[in-house]
């Protein structure tokens, strides 16, 4: 009996794992029925194994939950960043839009008289009290453009006060888009104006145009 107990106790782990061959399994089962001592050892091992398995299941579960939480956190971070970028982009778009629609340049005819210039200035002034008017003479305009294209000296090199291709202009800034619309409307039939550089762009066109301008100027 003692000898069989030794054999069975050697086999018991394999029996619990289910890795024994049928003959060994049969031997263990038959012995356990008749030997209290070996049966006790078997029960003990079975209980430990059960606890071990339960722990493993619990750890696996915790790992899965952790993974899910991590994924959720990453998604929250990504969407927060996207939302913030979108908000910044829209704020920038609104600023561009506002600027585009409250600033215009009015180019006058080359041969306009002092009186004609004064007339246009007065016409603009009467539209609202909050209008900023800057007069830029043809000479100043030429200098300004030369400054702007100073990396491309050749472009305007041959031009001076005598053969100036630029015309006198007004730069108009208003506080509101409505004021600017009033100014533009009031100048529709005024003589001596060659071109009004108003923007009819919408929010996103403004944004794109301004981004291009910034990229071009930083070049
Ligand atoms: Zn035994």
C-alpha cells in the first residue's frame, strides 16, 4: 500500500492538470477511492489550484479593464486636442473675416485733383464717426511697394516719381462690418475712383487667404 501511495502522490499533479495517460489516470482514480490519506492530499492540491485559477482570471480581467481605460483616456486626449485646434482655427477665422471686412483700400485715378481727393474723403467721413482714413500718395505707394518687394529689387527698379505706375489711395478702417458696407455703398457712384479693394469672401475664404498671405510674407 505504501508503495502505491508514493506512485499516486507523484502522479497527483498530472492528474489535476489532466495530463495523465488513461492507464495512470485509472490507477489514481482507483487508489483515491480507497485511500483517505492520498484523497486528502488530492483535495488540498485541487483547492490550491482553484485559487490559483481564480487569481489568474481576476488578473486577466483587471488587465482587460486597464487596457480599456487606457484606450478611453487616449481617445479623450485626442478628441480634446482636436476640439481645441478647431476652436483656435475658428477664432483665427473670425479675426481674419472681421479684419477683411473692416479694412479696404480705395485706389483713385492718377489724374485726380486735390479737390477730388478731398471730396472722396468727406464722402467717407460722413458715413460714420468711427472711421479711420489714411491717405497714401502715389509716391508713398511706390515706396511701400518697393519696400515690400525689396527681395525682388528688379521688379520696381525702373520706376520713380515721373513714371509712377501707382495711384493715390485711401486705406479705410471701420469698427464694424456694417460701417464698411455703408462706406462701400456711398462710394459706388463717386467720380475719380479707379478701384475699391473690398473682400466679398466668407469666413473660410478669409481664413485661407490670410494663411496664404502669412505664408507668402514669411517666405
Ligand atoms: Zn494512498
